[in-house]
């Protein structure tokens, strides 16, 4: 080897070692960055036999796609569970102490006590007060359920805005990657940013990706709709300002195609948008329908002479049997006449009609007894509320709570499972593409030895040149 070639070799080693050291240093600096993919400084030989350093990312496409899917499923399940827990809190949380079922049982017990002492005005007043608590429980629960729908609608609007921003940023980063690779530049940092954007999108909507030969990426929604291809597709949503039982929320459109809502406690939703649609358009309306059916049952059961009696609502008639009257629960109340004179409940004159107790006997119990029997007698309910077509009102109210609790427990179990799956997938991806400080420090020591060897070579060449020059002087 000539002295000139030795110098060139040492310079090449210095250059390559410096580049490799820079890569290792960058890896170490990003060891705690979950969105950073480890860089690999790979040695190559060009057409002229010269060594060079090529930087590659330790990317695992299969694990990354699995992580994206797990993020979507976990975020959807978590948001659904949050919504169900919010609805549970409407009824008082654990044990459901503020549920209509609880107040219904208290009211029935008061009726029995009143029937045992029909002449006691204090017991009569207490019974009407319990009826008022029952009506308030149903009406306030219905109002709260509509607030859950309104809150979901607002959150949908916010997330649609965030998704459009992410898609816009993705276009910029995607173009940078395509341009960098076309010119042979290192696109590693841009690829990290693109992966981070995909993770953020996956929390909002289920996605899948296809990467073309030039690293241009196409994004599809879980429903197969194109979200991004060269340019982002517009995601649109028109919010609804006020919700009641008769209002249907607007769809979320991706390039004019509606996103589907999730189904079930172990939701099929991917991304929070689909679970928010499920809360707003399926679960909350079902609970509203169940409350409406309870309210309809009470108005029907305590009617007097074909008109609403103890329990009244914004309408003036007794609703049709076995059919949901949308929104009746929100306006359910106790007739003010019963509050003014509780004995009207005993006599059947709450609405001012003909008395069922023509002799005005203080011991009259026939009507009160009939109410108690009616509460224990099966009646028709609309099957659209998901609780069957026939039940006593007591059983129906209990079944409503059971329906919600079963759904919540299913969602809780699914949330735990999907969270574990996400954690395991993220760990596997981190093991495959993340930075190990032990490995990087060991590599740094190897590079240090390579640097020392190059320095020794230059030192030897320097000594030889010195000796050569001294010999010709």
C-alpha cells in the first residue's frame, strides 16, 4: 500500500466513522422518543470500490400496521366506555341509586302504605312527593341523555377538524418524502413524522395504508373510503345545535360517503368517530326510548276517565299503547292538582273528573289497590327499545338498568383486552424498531476502536513521511 492510498483509506474511515457516530448519537438522543425509528448506518461499496455509509430505518411494516389497527380499536373502545360511564353517572353511578327503577320501587311502596291508611293526609302527601321524585328522575335522566348526545356531537365536530388538519399535514410530509427519495436524500426524519401522523389519525378513524414504489402513501378508512391519495379528501360534518328525542344527528362524510357507527358493547368501531356515532345515534337513543316507554306506561297506568291523571306530560292525551312516544319522558311531571290536594289520588279526581269515591269515604282504597295491581301486571312495550314487548313496569325499569349494566361490563372487559393488545403490539414494535441504549453504546465503543485504528494508521504514515523527508535533507 502506498502512503497516498494509506492516507486516503484513513480519511475514508474517518469520514464513514464520523457519519456512523452521528447516527448512533442521534439514536441515543432519541432513545425515549416513541415516534422515532432507529437508524442503521449500513456500509456499502460504490462502483469505484469506495466505501460509503447508507442510512436505513429499522422499520417493520407488518408490526406498524398492526399497531395502527390496535390504536384504532383501543381508542374506539375507550371512548365508548367513557360514554357508557357518563350515562351510568346519570343514574347515580354504581348501584344506580338515582335510576327510575329505584324511585319506582319507592313509589310503589308508598302506594301500598297509602292504601293501608287512605285517610292519612301525611301519607297521602308523601306518596305524591314520591311520585314527583319518580317523574323528576325520568325527566332529568332523559335531559341528561340528550346532553350526552349533544356533547358527542360537539366532540365529533372537533375531531373532524383535527382529522382534516392531520390530513393536510400528511400531504406536506408525504410530498417531502417522495421528493427526498427521488433525489437520493435521507428521508428518515420525514418518515418518522409521517408515521406519527398516521398514529394520530388512527385514534380518530380506522385506517389502512398502501405504500407505492416511490414511498407515496394512500390512506383508506376502515370502510374502504379513500382518505388520502396524492391530496387529502375532505371530511365534512354539520353539527346539530339542540338535541331532543325527535332529533337525528347528521352523518360524518368522507368524500361524500358516511362513516359507519360501531355496534355492541365490544364495539366494532375503529377510531373515536365511529364510537361517538354509536353513542349519539344508537345507545343514547335506546336509553331515551326506554325512558319514554316508562313515562308512557305511568301516564297510561294512572289515567283517569281516559285522560292523564297523576302523571302528565306536554301532550294532552293518553299515548297509544305499545308504541314509543318520542320525548314524553322529558316532559313527564306530576299533576299540580295532586300536589295541591293529595287525596285526589285516592279518589280519582286529579284531573278534575268524576270521583271514583262518590261517598267521599276516608277509607276508600279500591282505586289505590288497582294502581298497585296495575304496576304488577304485564303491559305492552315497543320492542324497538330493545327490552321486549311485554313486562310489568317494575320489571321493565329494572331491565333497563340491567341492559345498560350488561353493556357497560362488556365494554369494560373489551377495553381491558384491547388496551393490553395495544400495549403488547407497541412493545413488539418498539423492540423491533426502537432504540436500545445497550446496543447503541456497544456500537459506539466499536466505532471508537475503528477511529483509534484510523488514527494509528495516520500516525504511522506521518512517522514514515517524517523519516522519508529527514533522509533527503
